[in-house]
């Protein structure tokens, strides 16, 4: 069994225990770091494989959440499409009544809940199964509306008396998207990522005593030491990794090892040594490369964490300059977004607008797909607010964004401190 499969087995055991202990809850929220919730996402997907031998049914939806009055209909449309396929391929399938309640609801969650409840009651294969609806929208237009939709769904579950239909949600354990929901049970997924990396290296790297294998092993060993707070041991392993990367002429590996050294010194509260290592990075990293951009952005984040805003801005400015020079436009926009946001004050509002407008200039050079995946929508949505009563600028911006993204280009942003 490979290491990832082993983690999925552990997740399955945890999931079964969580569900069993909280059977009356209509919703389960999986909390964790991104790599942990990603693994849980993989676990849910594995329930759809042909090898899955359980009775429970998992419905997975990544559709965008575009509002509390349309999300239920979107889910129902998917289920209707599947039902119509069954009608064509199987004989005598049970009739599916799509009647919904006449009650008034805040959202359209009922449009999906009642038909699903009806489906469960009438399909012989579903009567003894639990149905888990896993929603993970790739984009959320309004967090508050999503929260209302979910609360409506939970209330429908509770009022129906049926405990076999459950909602599943995943999110970061610290930076949560949804507000607290008493109807939901939250549980923490914890994966020892360093152990997993070591197991994976051992599983996939059978070739012993090669420079490349030794380098990877030093990185993994350092990660494990770092996670346990053993800073001297982590530093020793990383010094070895730097040496091996130099011998191998593996510049990217060398810089990665140096960067891990900065994290080790930061964790060990040795700021001067972290600064020295960053200086070494900028001496060694290949000029005008994506890696150089990433290192300047990392350095900027480190400076912000140490209340050095002015120096941090210069680091992000340098990263943006390199990014524009080599055509990494999305990274340049992200740098200018950060600088602009740092200047969201009454006294520096003009500087914020200046840097956000630089992003608009860069957008003109971008391919549509790159533009779509950048933070341009956020920047433009914030800028639209900051323009206040300047109707001409607002109209020009609106037309430009509609040209790029269509009518529905604005995204939900936290209201600026000063508007």
C-alpha cells in the first residue's frame, strides 16, 4: 500500500467514527491545513470509484455559488440529468416526483432538498443508504448568502426528521469561510505531512546513494526536524542539502534549501541569520527568473511579519519589476495588489489607487486565461469602491472589466478601511 493510500485508510476510519458519533447532525465540516483538506477531498472522490464497496451515496459538486436563489436549482438540474440517463438505460425505475413545499424560504435550498428526499424514499437502492452532499464551490459570489443557503438546508433536514441526508464542507481550520453553525459538527483532520513525505520518498525512490536521492532525503529530514522544533538538526540537514545541490548544479534545489533555512532561523527567533540567508539567496538565485520573483515575495511577507512595511513594499516592488520583465503578469498584479492593500489608509489612499491602476495597465498585456486566474477581479472590485463619486472612472473601469470577464465581473470584497 502506498503512503497516500495509507492516509486515505486513516481518513476513512476517522470519518466513520465522526459520522457514528454525530449521527443526528445534518452537516459535517472538515477542518485542516490546505494539504489536509485536499487529502480529505481526495478521500471523498475515492467514494465514487468502482472499488468503493459501501452503501452510502456521495454527491460531489464544485459548481460556482452565484447566489442563494439559484444554487439549489443548479444542483437539481444535475440530478435531473442523471435521472434522465437512468430512464434511458434502465427499465421500470421508480417515478421521481419533483413536488416542493409551498412554504416560504429565505433561499432556494428547498428546490434541491425536497426532490432529493423524495428520491431517497422511492428508490429501493437508496432507502437504506445515507446520502452525503459534498459542496466545494470553485467561486463564491457572496459568503453571507452561502451561509444562509446552508442554514436553510440544515433546517430542512432537521424539520424533515430524516437523518440520512448530510451536507459536507471543508475549510481551513484557522481562516474560516463560514460563520459558526450550531447544526454542523466540525472535526479536525490532521496529517503528518513530513512523515507522509518521507514515506513517499522511501516508496518511490528505490535508488540508493544517488546525489539526487540524498538531497531529497536531507530536505525531508530537515522538514521532520523543523516540525518537531529541532532547529539545530534541521539546520545541519539543510546545510548538507545546499552542499549536495551545489555538487549537482541543481540551482532550484539550492535556493529551496536556503529558503527552508530562513524558515528555520525565523522559527528559532534568529532574525539576523534569517536576513543573512535571504541576502545569500538573492546573490545565488538566477536573475530574471520565476524563482527570483517567488523569493522576493517570500522576503516581503517575512518583512511584513516583522513590521517592516517600507522594506516589504520595496521587496514586492522588485518582484513586480522582474515579473513584468519576464512576462509573469499575474505575479506582478499580485505584488501590486499587496502593495496597494498595505496603503489602504486615509493618508495613503492615492498610493493604493496608483498601484491598483498599475495592475489595470498590466492586464492589457495578458492572455485571457491568465487574466482570468489572476487577482485582477479583486483589484478592480476594490478600485471601483475607492473611486467613490468619480463616475467617469467608474464607467471606464466597468466597461474594461466587462470586456474581459462579462457583465458579472465584480467579486465580493471586504469593504476598504477608508472609502
